[in-house]
C-alpha cells in the first residue's frame, strides 16, 4: 500500500495539557512542540480515559477502556504483585495491528503495561525498562530486546538515540510505527541536563513549579532530535507525528480531562 504514512508517537509521562507552551504556559520552553502545533493541529477536546499511568497507556495501545482491558491502576512492576500482573497478555495492541498492515514497529521508552523488560507482541524493536523507571539521572536498568543492561547517566537522551538508531537501521521498504515514551515529565523534578539550565520557569514561580517546568522542558526538548532526523531522511512529509500526554496530574491532585498535545501530519 504505497499511501501508508509513517507514524511517530511521543507519549510524555504525567504531562498535563497545562504544562505545554503551545497551550499557553509561558514557563515551558518547547520549540519543537510549538513548531508541530503551529504547522499541524492541536486537539482541544481530547481527554484521557484514565488519569493514571498504566491504564491510560493500556487504553492507547488497545483502544479499549480500563474496564475492558483490565488495568485499573499503575502497575508496580519490579515487585512480586507487579510481576504477577497479566498486563495486556492475550489482547491485541496497536503494534500488532500495524504489523499486520505491513508496518515495521518499535517501542522505545516507557511501556508500563506489565513486564516492561519482556519485548511485547507487535513490536519488532524493543527498548524499555529492565526495572523501575527512576532515577532520571543515575544508575538504571534497560531492556534491549529482552537483554538487561545497566546504565548510569541521563536516561532521556538514551531513548532519543535508540529511536534515531531505529530510523537509521529500519527496513526502508516498509512504513514504520515508532512509539517513544519519555518520563522526564514525571516526578521527581530534579537532575535536569545542564544544557537546559536556562530553559526554566521564571524565578517568580514557586520552587516546585520551577522544578516541574525544568523536567517538562527536558522531556519535550528531546523530540527535536527525532524531528531533525526525519528531515534528514526526507520522510517528515510522509510521517504522522502525535504527542499525547498520558495523564494530567499535579502532586496528589488527579484530573481526568486533559488535552492531547500537538498532532503533526504531513503527506
């Protein structure tokens, strides 16, 4: 099917609509997202089916409500009860559907729908967590095609690098579906890269707000590398880019209605 577009999805963790510059938050610096919003479309009436991480992600991957796919709260994967959770086992996900339509598929970053360290059906390329998703900077375990590797440093650039590597190595005779799950927008709001030290909330903001703004900026700065890569391979024109946010949350306050971040579509 020659008219099949490439699909690139960024899913930022615990990232509410209000924490995006293109939706009016002047304390967030996100030039790439602003570009996608300005040249694409912003969804102003979208909402998440659940304001909790794992159920919201499961709904994205399956197109089903939590009452249907069975994940009702976040899964604490590293502990026994989390390891015993069936996740989405036996359910058809978007990767499988797109594979059947001839797509080459990849998941880079956060899965959090059960057994993140095991490559899931529907994804040709798998790079996710080998344990818990924190810290943002420090020692962490990743799962590279099911092999557990240790890493020490900032994790977000690792996801970007692996996503770009997938684009470089992919089978160019097929369209691709690339899902990239960043987590810098999730607490704790510290350990931002030094290169983003000036891209923060104004000093007049509350301390917790400034910290969150820095983490949000760190996460939504990363898609720029991927967007640039798409321009380099001259495939941005045939790539649908979407940046939904998984939840809308501030501290212990839970809000179910959010607006999805910018959608970008070029043919």
